């Protein structure tokens, strides 16, 4: 396991005591109540078992399986469907946006590798905005490029990396032109042992011109622990990810901001003004992490080391880091948040194995759970909607495909 050096910072303090309901939920009933103007949606233990089962296993389109132009994909960073049915793919390997018709036939390419206008040094994410305008983050150049649905470059916005001592990352563009971001800093790296911790970081809004940072919430980050890293024949203090540890996830539908901390107080929903509107909770107890889960994770880690192509010394050092890894006692509630094109919230359950088909609990726009969805193995959704899911699928040889699956089972 390679040491992770994250960059969290404490900016302010946010209390959640005022958001707790006055009375417990009735057994087996999803309740909605108000607490100090904040809506609390509480789901009882085991509520998932009673949800309708949807599936996303009926393949509609497969991009990357043909021999024609535009079919070779490397390091797919995102995919979206435009209102006229066309599909746009952000290909990190070529630093291009590729356009396809609704059946997956290649149409045209926008952008290329470079630092100039309309070029990309490192594609990080792709987002479809109103009117089918595309927003593309270049993580290396620290800018968001806007591209018309025709593929023509419109303009770019540079995003400030630092504000005082904080490093700022961009997560998405909001409907009003501002950006959703996070603000973090490097922790003290002198310790080589100690307990698991979650350093705090800020979720906030960046102005439309890419400057400033207005804090919405201060939340705990990834569960980590200090240890000794080994690389290049050297040993040094490092922070490692707790295997199957909790993390905080952030998403937006363009106006509301969703922040899931994997803590009992629940997933938070903020308005465009930063006011806390809703908390979505579950009383379902977490699933234990067993020895079988640990052994599976170790096998996957070692297999990834072998495929890395690094030197034998580097592989041996990575193995050493992996052998010393710590594991969580229970799984987090979720590991990813997606917002559907119909305003639904898709909460991705933690995978016990790397290639396991992703599972989602779907909540309606009011925060009530309405379904469980199962996806194919080796498939990572980028865009979810009421009728289909678009995402990256990797074949057994790790070749990238962009696939569209139909959502079945809806009433």
C-alpha cells in the first residue's frame, strides 16, 4: 500500500446537536420531522430489505468494443448523454472529449493534449450543465473549461489553488456559475504511530471567477493512521488510509449540496445559500469487516502491485506497506454519492471486493428511500437517471468501455 499524504485543515466548528430529533422513530417506519427548521428523514433498521429491487444489467450501448475511429478509450474520466441523445466521453489518455451518436458511433473530437485554450493537460471530471454546455476540470492547469454541445471551446476559468494556508479543490460547477469545492491543508507528519483519526476539512463555495472560498460546513475526512512508509529504500513518517475506513462524500444537483460524513447524525443537504435544509438518517447497523474481507483486500492489493510494472524493490516496499495495513471493524454506510438527472440521490454502498457490482440505495428528492439498484460487475456509473445509467466498464484485460445500461424494475 502506497502511503497517502492528505491535506486536511480545521477552519471552524459546526454543531449537529440542534439537528437531532426529540423523539425516536417508530419501529419499521420511515419518519419525517422538523427540528429547529431542519427536516429530519429517519429510516428504520433494515429498511433496505423492503425496498423495490431495480437492476441495471440490460446493455443498451457499448463504446470501446469496435474497431472504428474513436473506439479506443484509455483512462475514461467521465461520460454524459446530451439532450439530443448524443454521448460525450472524457478520455484522459488522449486528453480529448469524444462525441458519439446515441448508438455509440463516433462523431467528432474536441480538445487535445496541451496547455492552450481548449486543450487539456490532465482531465479530472466532466459535467453536463444547462443547455448541454460541458464543464471540464483540468486538475493540472487548475482551470475549468466550458465547451459548447457542438464541441467548440467557449472559455475557461482559472481556479485559485490557495487561500491563505489552504489548498482548494474543485468538485463541480453550480447552476449559478459558482463552484463547489473543498479546502484542505497538510497535517503534521512527524508521528510514526498512533490511533486512527479523521482530520477536518471544509466544504464550501468558490466564486464564479474562480476566487475566494465561502465555507458551508467543516467535516471529518478519511479515516487514517500514522505509520512508517517504505519507498526508495527509505523509511519515513506517513499517513495511511484505514482499509474500509469512513470518508466524507460531496455531491450537488447544481443548487443543493449533499455532504455525507458516514456518521450517525446523517447525510446533510444544504441549500444554495449554505443553510442546512435536511438530514437523511439510517438506523441500519453497519456490516462487520471479517477476516475474509481482509484477505480479499490483500489479494487485490498484491495483484495490483504485480500489474504495476515497478521494480522488484518497489513492489517489495509496497507489499511491506500493505502487510502493515490496519482495517476498520465495520464498513461505512456508503462510499460515493451521485445525483440523478431526476433529482434522486444515489448512495453507493461499500464494495466488499474491487470488482463487485456496485449497489445503490436510491432516495427521492424528499430524502425518502425508494429502491435498491444493482449494477454489473466492473462497472462504475458516472451519470444516473430514471431510465438508464452511463459509466465506465472494464473488461478482464482492463480495457476501458463506456456503457449504457437500462434501469429495469421500476413501477
